[in-house]
C-alpha cells in the first residue's frame, strides 16, 4: 500500500483499488497541524489502513516540527 501526501488538498491518501481510496485530512495554521478526519471505506476496515495513514501523517508532522492536535478521535488514540 502506497501512501501519497497531497499538500495542496492537505491530506494523506492511498488508493485501495480502482474505485476506493482512504484518507487522513488535516488543516495547517502556521506551525500547528490539526488532523481532522480519517476515512476508510467500510468494506475495507479492520486491515490497518487507517493506522498506516495516521502513522505516516504523524511522522511527517513531527519531522516538520509542527505542534500537533487531533480533532479526529482515531488520531487521538495514537497521541
């Protein structure tokens, strides 16, 4: 599974098959990032996809030196 970071759309995404994708979205406010939503299609949940997206997003944010918050409850579990 390859995760792409779309800075323009402020999200991390992965294409799961030809018609389905998962994402982790965020907002930036200066040097503060807020992870706001994680979505994995219902039929593909329970496979660790959301966890991989969150770990990638948090790793990137830490590497950038951002302060981090999570409006998304799923992301809060990792913080």
